[in-house]
């Protein structure tokens, strides 16, 4: 195999790899939540710390992927699960419940069937409002 051919093959095989969760976060979430995840309060919430805390409430697990910005991203269910699992570890490691299990692609498929029309109302009902 010639060198040029090997290089082309390498290029093709690396470009069909699924994007890493970090890259998908940068592409589809960071425009609003910023590269470092701190958002632009009060309009765009931070993704640091509180997501880990809210996971103590079972209803808040699916919330993370039923939120419009997440659920409508052009990502597969498996990719969205990876992005959210990534940002939980990256930005919420200190607040995640000790028994936290990663979201699965199947869970995300189910959750996406029920996108939240009014995420703030849901959040306030099962967890707390942004102001509390
Ligand atoms: C167009 C801007 C925008 C994009 C893009 C976006 N979000 Fe959001 N996100 C928001 C806003 C605004 C809220 C507050 C709730 C609402 O109004 O939807 C929010 C809320 C959230 C929340 C809940 C935070 C809390 O404290 O309740 C999570 C989790 C979240 N987004 C994750 C994501 C993920 C993951 C992505 C990328 C796949 C993403 N968002 C992309 C704007 C965005």
C-alpha cells in the first residue's frame, strides 16, 4: 500500500469516528452554555454543580435530556446521552449522588418522546425555581 493511500485511508477512518462528547458539547451546547459551562445567567443557566444535586430527585434525571436545548440538538440518542454524562462528570463531579449511573441511550430515547414545553415549570415543580 502506497503512503498516500494509507494517509487517505487514515483520514477517512478517523473522520467517520463519532465525535467525542466534548466536541458535541462544543458544537451544540457551548453557544449558549459557554465553553466552560457557566452559561450566561439569568438567561442561560450554568451547568455546574446544581445538575448533580437535582439528580437526588428521580424526576430530574429525564429532565436533563427533555430540556429543549438538549432534546432538539441534532444528536442521536446515544450521542446526547454521552454529552450529558460527560457534562455531569466534567461540571458536577462533586455534587453527583454516590450511586449515580450514566444515562443510557434507551433512557434518552424514551425521554425525548416527552420533550418539555415548559421546562421551568417542570423544574420548579420537582426541584426548585432558578431563583431559589
Ligand atoms: C439556544 C441556546 C441553548 C442551547 C444551544 C442549549 N441550551 Fe441548554 N438551556 C438553555 C436555556 C435558555 C435553558 C433554561 C431553560 C429553558 O428555557 O429551556 C437551558 C437549560 C438547560 C439545562 C437545565 C439547567 C437547569 O439548571 O435546570 C440543561 C441540563 C441543559 N440546558 C443542557 C443543554 C445541553 C446538553 C445542550 C446541548 C446538547 C444545550 N443545553 C443546548 C439554552 C440552550
